[in-house]
């Protein structure tokens, strides 16, 4: 039953995709919205039963390739992913219906719908594939469709972002492919079931894991393989960015879990440590880079790097737990990671949708040209605020709950783990702490500069609230943020089951409005109580001020901002760059900030000549040391390879023959 | 301006004033032991500001009365204005006045603040705070001393009574001014007074010459020289001795000595 | 007045100028033995000033504009240079500006230090310094009409208050930063500046990329007042109110400018009393600055303790002059109060206490853990910038230049008193602060020396002859640096033209360079480190080539309302 | 830090008790100008000397009155009035508690009667001033009768004097008693 | 979930801390005045100030939105929530479901988020810079406070504040050196979080004219002043309630609670005395050099971790 629902859902997406190309524009956008919406509902319907009863559902369908059956397995993890995808897809379908018509009318709505639907369908298929061959096929399909979404704007920025994305996505796929081929070489099958049961020598397993980790890590946007992410996500249309950041990068995490835990059984401790380490570093660096951004979507994209890091911390702890034979720790870690995966998907897509709504009104991605939208777009602002609070791990929203569990898993790891872990876990917790403190700063800036103060540009001053479909899309996700936070005692056991299906051991995480990491003695948390108390306590200052309300003159609203007696001026309100500048200075080495204070004092003779151009300029290392050589390398390689392009068709025939011979050799060998 | 809109927006000026009166009375009651002061220097010479600082610092310490200088006019209950209200400070002062919550007390501080002081009629001043914003308390002085400042605050808050009252004197019938020291010849007196001023300035000179006159007029039998010597011995001040000797010389030169 | 040729100091400079610009020097006159005024042709003005400034170690003291159409049919500009080479003297370069063109070549491109002076001349007289790179208003407020020049003799009555022309500020600020910056408005009503001035910091986060400022909020029009309502003797009381902190130095500078012009010899006792009070004022001012420095870096305890001790200097002033501030002590020809035994004793006692207290407080201050961190390397005024802008006082002495009027051009009683000179090379706030603290103890020594060696005799001369149209310079070393007054006497016992230039006026233009590259949190302490005195600076006012695009916001309305409420309900 | 605490303990509390206890200013303090209208001869010397125009005189010939006015709000406490006053009617006192709630309370006024010119009968000079001048003349040794004779000269307004061309009276201008030589 | 008694205790202690807060800040003002060698206001001055401000008009700048107006309410509610969950008089936290180190840290994040955001929302330059500083200080202090609490939790074997308090009372963590180092690290963090000189970066009066408080007036300012005091008291309570729980009641009887209350007040006075002396004898740090001392604090916390690991 779940599988047929799933199949129906995928069929709806594909059908919608095809229809979208065929139908006229207006029809296309609605078709996509309707098929997407129903597809998402069917996806939810398919996944929920599996999540509740916890039994995997499988099916094998004959495919054209004799060596790889198209087998489908909807287990707890897959169902969890399908649910995540579907929750978002539903919101995006509703949002997109209005959004594309407003923003992309006449610019290929049909094509966009086509790629969107195929993109969602391919992601669904990736997570349920139980066969390496098909996994790769859908994985590649996902990359391709998303590539087209990235380059959709067709401007320089999008094309260059698309190019980098294409490069890294395929480099990643290549590594994953090699990993699977190595497994295939050992087992002779592309079937995941075979992989699971295979026993591999430790070095081989490690090589496979490393290949898959790097390959999927690239997809997930883990540092240092993140460089495509802050370029590609902002370039895409906002609702596509929501999907890219909300789920696609999670497919990378899913891949790591799939290969590392599900297929290889997290054989060695250092795998988990590596995942944990990369996670911790990603979490801090991601947010630090986010702080330097003025472009709201790039800022959100960098936050995806951060949150992938947080998810990986949980996953890493889980893998360590499995490898070290501490199933409680394993389950807790995976649970924290998966919980955060779901939460991040929800609030990040919410934020991207909010950003999309704002951009559609201000026609700029630069936060410096926004401002004052709190009055003009109050509902969008509220939704964005909820998303921002959630991503900052502010109680009692969902981001807080999953980060709380991440901290707890680190704590238990430090308490009961090996001596290495006893050192690594506290430090990871510190990095996580820095990341969340900086996230607070970053979202204060993002929300403040975008929505608060006075409008900083004419379009911003003329902005109006977006239409109801977009508000419903955002509202749905905002509601999810609140539900997954306050409803943690209900949600947690479900995700715990998913984690337990991987980690092998169930732990108690919730009881009676309280969640806890296995043992209430370690620590407990009650978000419902917190919510009730916060609301109740807000009554205290209300009563205090209310007591004197009669004694006070009426408030005076709209007084001039106090600028020390001078005429206030829009340039006096804090700017996106200025707000985060202290961090740039304090973390100077991480940004590679160089101060530019040229010609300051030579300036006196030639009257008002040049003076310091700016306090500092950010030059990120990754671009300099990773992207630039990579780009240069590929280009050089391409130039080297040009000799192959003889232009003679006989030479191409020769290539085909050679390829066949190699394939035969591999097949026989 | 939208200060006190609740009052201005709808009400007529008459009831506006009444309401403002009522509000201010309540305010005075409320801020009796907690006064937040925002300082506006509307073009003063700094002396007033220095004395305000002096009032804040240990020797006078106005914080003991709950008076505190605040950095933002939004916190202010009292606006303390110094300076003659220069043209350039009109807008900043109005902005600050507007920025403060209603109602508020305005204190004009120093001669310039009260009326424009020595600058009262210049082209680039408006001549006093009350030309631009309504003033409730005036603290004269150039500059007022910290004690005068404390007194002014206490007065404004209704803790002390006002000492200075407008007075008007009308010349009475037969009012006449008598000549002082009638026994000293007029010419000598003028010469002594001049010399004393030349030697010790108008104030100390006057004091010295008054003492000298008293010595001259004393008729206890002893010769004047001895009386002066006694006086100088009592005072034990070489500079005073020098001056008094000069005066003696003039006396010696002749009573009617009018030469310069 | 005739000054005997052999007693003249500074003849070398005049000769050098004659040699360099043989046909351009039109006239030479000597006001005192060390004040020469050289009239040059208009065209040669920039070169003449540059020759003296960079060629002969001259420092720009002040630029004086004067409407001399009643005397010789022309406007005149005077560039006063303090010559600090081998011969210490003042050389004034004068050029006449014809009333038909009202133009003269700007000196600023060659000597940056002239910039404010020329902007001011532009404001007050409508003369146009051709080639002046910065033609914004300096002194006059933004709402002043464009073509009304207050100091022209035929312009207006001193009481004329023209209609307001704009209801918002229109000053254009210069920001040379190339990257995006936020504006931080510091003032005119900022908690740390006890006086109004608007500093506009262009910042990137906390870093100051560039800074510009609009001062002269305190411009009241004193110079016009001195030429109109007041008699020349009353101006000493006006000069007292140029600045509440260093008013007395202004008063002395003014009085000595008139005394120099009229050839009056102040009695030695009066000169000594002036010296004592000048040093009392320095005691007070340095204590104030040290206290405020503590305040601005958040060390309020230091602030409170310095101000507690400062009360003793206030008591001293009250004892000697009858008032804690605004001493009202000077008359042309002497002083109004003597120091008798009682005051003498109490003064000694008070300065003794001060010496002990301040020694302890400075010790506490310098051993406060993060004090040095706040002061060291902050607000650097490079030596060359200092040379270009002619700052004065501890500001320039903190950048390694030996300038002190008390030593270079002794006045009042300083000729016979050993004055220590404190110069440091740190160029930063710390250097300036340390110089002030050392000078504090010097002042105590000077006061003691003066009390010990006070000469006998009168404190006032009377009966001098008043001669119209004489002019001369008067100068003092205020706590903040050189104050200079240029007075020309008029008929009717009134001044014809009075130009007073406070120490801060010369220190402001280089402030921009001190602010750049520091952070917002350092801005107050940097501004305080030049110990600025806004009111000094602002006695007069700038006109800019601005657009008339001012938007009208309802200030008129606001003002109306305020006026209506003048019937304050409290009455 | 310990140096500071030592200093704090050494110094204790330095705050004065004012206003709970009086705080006298130094004896030479230049405070409120204390005006004794009975000793004032309305000669206007102070109003000329006052640099701030805090002192002013208004002559109302129609009503035969001269009004002297002191505005405490404008006074800069320089003491020039005290310095030039011929009769000691105004002197700076150590009083400093001058704050008021009403602007009108900042003004002190005194009204003096004018004596009329003997020739044209226009009021022009304060009566008290004339009396004082005569008293001085007597003090300077002039016989009483001669002094009274001179009153006629003093009570002639400048315009009439010029008209009458009385040569010797010029030096007896009513405004220059201070330097008057009999 | 907490029982009725615990809930009552939680509400009681939050109310007590709320009422105590102006007294504590009044105490600071008096102490400050004494160090300035002046008389100073009375201990009750802050009550008078707050009461007065509650009666003053509220002025809201143009452009400021709901965040600006709601912030004081959110701030007070959050601080009260923290106050409810702290072990104040008892060794255990009255609300275990909230009294947890990670929850505590995240609640501080909530405070910081709205405090900073209101600074930007007001549209004032100085408020904006203050907001930026507040957020930066958060990022600088997070490692110190997190690691210190983490080690404390490790020593106690639980992240519950009540458990940590119990463990510190009985010194059962097994590593005295680590406990002492934790105590110092927490003391440092608490001092910084109290926002006193030299770390009063966000509200630096002379530099930023009160930072985010600049635009507040009337009741908003009253609540904020109260919250500033409450935050200081809450921070001090973290130190004395959790890490110096001497005198705290192990069981909740009336008599023990009374003694615990006395002990608590005595400890609070000591903390404010020390804090007052420190804040009045130093200058404010240069903002960009603040990280030096926070890294030193982190060093102490790391030392605690090392001590714990080697079991010293």
C-alpha cells in the first residue's frame, strides 16, 4: 500500500512535469502546483504508516539491465526522507503557484515546472532505491534537474554558479560511483541488500566509506566541499533554493548514513570521528561565512553549510556509538542528527521562501536595499522571524530541540565514550556553541536589516504583502517549526524509531510532555511547559505596565529617530556589513581579511586624496586554494583533452570500440 | 510638531494648556526623588557645562537626590539647557525637546540660557532658551555654581522656596544720598581711592581704603602713623603694608593733592 | 608706533622675503619689536606664505579678514605666522583685496593649515579665495542666507536676525571611503561632548574609515559684537566668555593685543598676577581633561576622583578672582584684583594639596590595568600631518614638535620664569595625556615661583593715550595651545576689527587624520585628547556651494507649538 | 586597584551637606548684585559699564520718571557696576540662590523722579543726582550758598545750556561726578 | 513534570529575584558612589527610578516595529523563566524540565536575539552598534560558558542544574581542581554576562549612549532597567546557586528554606561587592581587544576540562 501510494506520487510528479511543458504558461503553473501538492500528500500518506509501524516495504521491478534490478525499499529511513521531502514539497507547491506567476511570467514557467517536478521525483526515487545502479541514475538525475534550476536565471552569476555546481556534483557522483563499483567488485551485485550482508576487509571498507563520504559530502555541502553551495542555491529561483537547501543537500547526508551505517555498518570508530570532526568544522565555518554576506540568499545558503555540520555531528556520534558498541549512544546520535535534518529542512525552506517573498517585492537580493518590511509585509516577517528563531535554536522551537539533543549526545559521548571522544566531544560542543551564538548574530542581522528600521530603497518602501498562496506555503512550514518544537514529546519517539532502526537499539526519549536523552537523570526538557510558562510569564510585565497605564500619557508613535540632534538619515541605520564587522575583525584569520589602509597620511599634501578604501576585505581561502586550482585544473585538463576531439567521425567510432572492450574486460574480470 | 499629540492633536489651545498643567503637576510629583536629566548645550561657552559636571561629581553629588544625567533624550524628565540658543542649535534643541517623553520640565541654565546673557542681541543667537522652547525654571549665574544648580533643581522640583522675587522700588519723598566720610577732604579722598584701586584693584582697593579712612577718622588720641602701624602689625601682610604706605605718602604730600 | 630698528626680531625673515619676491613686497611695518606686518601683492600671497611657512619654520597662527574699505578702500587678509626658526617672532603677511572682484589666490593648496581661515574669510566677508579646495561653509549655520556677510562693515546691524532659510541641515560631508560605510552621528548632542559639534564618522562596523565634522554650533557672532555694542575695555569680559575653560587666556590675549597696539607697558605685578591665574586655569583645564579622558574610556571612578580634586582648583579661582569660572580679572593695562597675604597663604596651601592629590591620582590612573590599552597607539597624529596643519599645544607637542608660546614668544610674566617644555614622540593619545600631566606639575611650580617673586607696585596703568586704527597681535599659551588675538582699534573707543583664534581652531582640521583607522569606541577619547573647546572655536562661522534641495519638515510647526507653550503651566 | 581603594578609604566621603546645611561662598565671591535703591542716584554709570546690558535705564520724560532695571538672568557677575558706582548703591554679594520659576522674578526695578529743566521745564535729570552733586560740592568746600547757586546750572538741560551759552558749566555734566573736580 | 510544590517554589523564587533585582542594582549604585567618595543615592533608588519610568510616556521612533515594543516583555519573561529553573534556595532545580545547562544557554540566546534585534529595529545608529556588540559578545562568551558548564555537567554526570548543584555541594565530582577551575571560568563568564565595566560593551554609555536602550522611554525603559538588574541577579544566582550551593536546602522545609534564603542573600551581597569593586576600578575594554580576555576565560575552562580528563 505505501509503495503504491509512493508510485502514484512519483507518477503525479512526472505527469505534472510533462504536462507543464505541454500546457500554456498559466495552466503549467497550476498543474505543477496541483500535481506537486497531491504528490506531496501522497508521499506523506506513503511514509507515515511505515514510520509508525517501522516495517520496511520492498519491491523489485525488472529493469532493462540484467545486472541491476530496480528494487525499491521503503524502510524507516527512506520513509523519513520521503516525509521530509513531501512536507516541503507541499509548501513549495502552494508557494510556487503564486510565486512563479509573479516572478517568472513569460520566462519559461513550463520548463521550470518540468524541472521542479522531476527534481522532486528523482529525490523520492533516490531515497527509496535499493540498488546502487538505480541509485546513481536517480542521483544523477537529481543533479541534472537541479543544475537546470540553478542556471534558470541565465545571467552570468547563475551560469558561473551552475558551472561550479556541475563540476563538483559530478566529481562527487564520480566518487560515489567508484565506491559502489568497489562494492560491486567485491559482491558482484549492485543490490544494496547484498552490500549489507557483505563482509569486507577493513581497509576496503574504509576506502569505500571515504569515497562515499567525500562524494556525498560534496553533495551535502560539507566544508571544504561547500564552495558550490553558496553560489548555486542563491542563483536558483527561491522556491527551488528552498528545495535545494531543504532536501537535496540532505540527500548527501542520507547517502552518508546509507553507506556508512546502513550498508557498511559503521565498522570503525574513526569514520564517526571523521564525520563528527567535519561536522563540527562545517558548523562553525558555515556560520562565520554567512555572517559576512550581504546577499540574503547566500547568507541562508551558508547557513545550510552550518546546519549540515550540526546534522553530521549527530550522525558522527551515532556512527561512533555503533562502532564502539554503544547502541544507546548510537541511537541518540543518529536520532539527534535525523531530528535536526528534518528541522533544518523545515526552517531552511521557510527562510528561503520568506527570502523569495521579500525579493519578489524589493527586486534585490541585497539586504542593504531592503528594510522597513516589518510594517509592509507583516505576515512574511512573522514567518521569517519564526524560521530565524528556529534556526538560532531559540526555545521552544524545533531547532532548539534537535540542537539540545545534539548537545546531549555529545555530553553522553563525553561522559561514557573512549578517551579520544572524551576530548573531542566537549570541543565539538564548544564549536556547536560558537556556531549557535554566531547564528543568533547572523539572523539578528538578517532579520533586522531586512525587516526592521526604515526602508532603504524605493522598491522596499513600496513593498506590499505577498499573496495568500505564498503566505500559506510559508505558514505551513512555520507551523511545522512550532509543532516539531513544542510537540517534541510526540515527534521524538517517531524519529527515535528511525534512528533505532539504524542504530539497533531503542532508547527512551519522551514521556509525558518531557523529552530526555534516554535517561531523565542526564537531563530533561519540556518544550510544552516552556511554551506555557513563557506565555504566562510575559503576563508579568504586562501586568506591571498595565497597572500604571492610567497614569501615563498615551504613547507617541512615529517620533523622529534620535541622531544626536542631527537630522536622521537612512545611512545612519546599521548596515548588514557593519553589523557583522566585529566578527570579521575578531575572526580575521578565518576570513583571510586584509586591511586596506593605504595612503592615509600621504594624503595631506595633495589635499583630499585617497584614504583607506575599507576596513577589511574578505578573501576566503577556499576560493583561493580550492576552487581556483580546481577550476584551472579542469580547464587545463580540458585543453589537454582537446587532442581527442579530432573532428573525424572515425576517431569517435574508435573511442566507442575501445570503450566496449574496456567494459567487456571489466564484466569478465 | 507632534510632541504631546494627545494634547495638541484635538484639543483647543485653552484646554491644551490646562491639560499640560495637570500633566506637569503629576510629573513633578512623580519625579520628586528620581530625575533624569538630558543636557542640551545650545551654544554656551562651556563654563556652565563644567559647573554641571561639578554638580555631578563627588563634592556636590546630585545623585544623592536621584538626579542623573542620561545619554538619550528619550529617558529624560528634565531638559537642562545652557547657552544662548545659537541659530545652529535651534534644530538640534527642538529635536531633543521633541524626542523627550511628555510632559517634561525645561530648565534654562546660566545667564545665556535665561536671557542670552552677554550675547543676548547678537545676529547668530536667538537670545535665550525660552525663545525656542518653553522654560519652566531659570537658573541665573555666569556660570551658576554647583550649589546654585542644586538650589535650582530643588526649586524646580518644589523642594525649596524661591528666594528671588521681582522687586520694584519707587523713590520715596525726600530720599537723599549722603556723602560718606564727610570728615575727609574730598580731594584727598578721591586721590586715595584712586591709588588704592591702582594698587589693589577695585574691590580689595576699596576695602583697604575704607579701612584707611576709618583709621583716619578714628580719634583715639594716638597719631595716625601709630594707628596705621598697629593696623599693619595686626594684619601682618607685606603687600598690604606696601599699599597702605603708598596711601600714607599721598596723605603726607598734602591734603588737597589732586596731582596724578 | 615706532619700534627701534635694532630691537627688532625677525628682520631676517623680512629680508628673505624681499629677496625671494623682490617686486612683490609693498610695505613693511612693525607693531612691536617682534611683530612685523608685510604687505605683499595679491598674486604673491601664496608664495610669500609658503616661503615663510615651509622655508623658515613658520607655523600658521591665524588668517584674519578685515573690511578696510573705510580706511583704504580695500578688504584685507592677514596671514599670521608664528616664526619658530632661529629668530622667534610673528610675521604677518598682508594682502589687499579689491572690493570689485573680491578675489584673492588661495594659500591652502600650498599650505593646508590655511584652510579653515580661508573658509572663514569666505563666510564672513564674502571674499573668494580662488583655488580653495573646500568651499563649504565653516562658521555660519546652514540656515543663514547665502549672500549676507556678517562682518562686512556695511552688511547689517549686529542685531539683525535674518529669516531662517532652511528647515534642515544642508551641509555636505566629505567621505573618501571607497567601500560601503554607515554613518555614525556623534553630536551635536552626544553624551560625551559637553559642547555641541557634529562628528560624522563613516564606519564599517566599528572601524572608522573616514570622518568629517560640522562645528560652529556655538557661533554667536562675538567678533561683530566687539566691534559694535562694546567699548574696547568691555571686550575683556566678552573674551572671558569665549570659552568657559580657558576664558582667561583669551582675556589676557585680547588685553595684550590692545596693549601691544597702544604700546602700554603692563605693570610687572599685574603681569605676574595674570601669569598666576593663567596657570591656575591650566591646572583646572588639565585636571578637567584628565578626568574626562577617564570618563570617555569608562573609568568613571578616575573621572570622579579627578573632578573631586579639581574642585580645589575651582576654589583657588574663586579665592583669587571671586568666581569659579569666568575670572573677569583683566582690564586694558592691568588687572582688577591683587593677591594679598590671606589669598597668598591659601593659594600655597591649595596647590600643595593639589600636588599631593594629583600625584597619587596619576599613579592610580597609570596603574589601572586597561588604561594604557585604551590610550596607546590611538588617534595618531603623524609628525608631518602636524607640520602641515599647524596644531598647537599638547596636541602638537605630543607629535614631537617643540611649540609653546610661553617659551617661543614670552608674554605676561613668562619672560622671567623658567618654563619646562614637555614634548613626546608617541603621536598618540597617551603622549598628549602624559604631556598634560607633566605640565600640571609645571604649573604648580610656576605659581609657587610667581608667589615667591611677585614684584611690588601697582596692578593697573591708567591714562594711556588711545590711538585709533592701531593694530597688533596678542597671544597666550592656553592649556590647549596658542590663543591668538588680532585687534585693530577704531574710533569711538570701540574696536574696528577683532579676530580671536582659539587653540582648538588650529587643532580641529587635523582631527580627521587622527580619527581615521581607529574604532567608534575610540572616537570620544580621540576627540577629547585634543582637549577641544567648541565654544572657543565657534565664536564666528562657513558658506557652501550647496543645492537648495532642503526638504521641509515640520519644525516650523514644532517651533510654533513650543512658542505657544511659553506660558509654561508651572508659572 | 589597591592604590585606588587606599585612596578611597583615605578620602572617605567628600560630599557637602548643601542644601541641608548652608554652603557659604568665599568672601570675595561675585554673587548677586545687591542693590540699595535708597543710595542710588540713578546716574546710569552702571548701565553704561555693564558689558552684558543686564542693567538698563529708561527715561520717561513724559511721566517725569527714570526707571533703573537689573535683570539677574542676564547678569554676568563681572562686578563692573560695583566698580563704577559712585555711591556704593550696588555691590556684589555672596548670595547665589537665584533660581526662579517665573521669568518676571528675574527683574529688579527702581523708579526715580526727574527734576525738570529750569529753562524749558522738561524733566531730564534725576532729582537725587542733583542733590548728590550739590552735597559733593558742599563737601568739596564750596560754601552752601554758592552750591545752591550752582544748582541752577545743574538743573539746566544740556540743550538749554547750549542755547544759553553758559560757559563754565560744561565740566559739571551730570554724568561725570566720579571724576568731578570742584 | 513538576509537582505543585515545585511549581510554587519556582514561582516564589522567580518573584523574589524579580523584586530583589532593583535592590541589587541600587546596592551597586551606592557602592559605586562610595568608591567615588560621594554620598550617592539610597539603596532604593532603582525602585524609585523604575516606578517613575512606568508613569512616563512611551515614545516610539518612526520605523520601529513590534519587535522594538515587544522586546522588554520577551526579555523579562525569559529571564523569569530562567529564574524559575535555577536552584536558588534548594539544591535541586524546582523545574528540572527546564533547569538544564543547554536549555539555559539557549535561553540566553533568546534574550540576546531579541535584545540585539530591538537595537536594529529602533533604527538608531548607536542602538545598532550596541546590538552588534551584544551579539559579538555572545559569540565570544559562548565557548567559555558552554565549556565551563559542560565540564561541570561531566563532573556531576548530568546536565541538570540541580544535579550539578548537588554534586558541587558534596564535591563528588572526583576532581577538585576541575571544580575550582570550573568555578573560576563560570565566575568570569557570569561577570561578563552581567554587563559591567569593563565588559559593558553593548550599553557603553560614553561610546554608544546606552546602545540598544537609547530609544526606549517610559514603561519600556522601566522594564529594561528592571531586566538589566534581573539579568545581573540571575547571573549571580547561577554562580552562587549552582556552583557555590553552600547553605542551600537539601529538602524543602520551611526552616531550611529560611536559612537558605539568608545564606543566599549573604552570598549575593558578597558577589555584588566583589563585582562592584572590580567594575569601578578599571576602564572599559577596547571592544576589539575584549576577545583577549574572553580567550583567557576559555583557557580556564579548557584547564577545567583537562583537570577533569586527568582526574586531578
